[in-house]
C-alpha cells in the first residue's frame, strides 16, 4: 500500500512582503530613513533624510510607506537608520 503525503514546496529568494519600511508603526516623524524617490525607482537609488510627514494612511504598504523628508522630497521608505 502506498500512502500519499501532501507535497511541501519551499520557495526562496522572494522579496519579503513586510520589511521594516513597509510597516507604518515602525516610522515616526524625526526618524532618519533611506527612501527611493519616484524618479529613482528603476535604479533603486537610496536618498537619506529625516521624516517630516508620513503620507501613507494604511498600516502597511508592500513597496514601503510613503513619507516626506525635512527637505521636501517624497518617496517610499526602504531603510531605517
């Protein structure tokens, strides 16, 4: 008799859906962060600055929480320092 077991597939190297920059609760005004500006999305160039305002209203966002830096630039958080 042959028993059948469900197959388990392990998928690696997928982007993490909930990185630290994707969760609004991790980001506060005055925090130093690295963001990707709209025009830098293709290259992924990181711009550093201090959060002035949080622009994303939802608690999470898969591409990063959108913020405005103290110098007025707007982008999505990729790194938190």
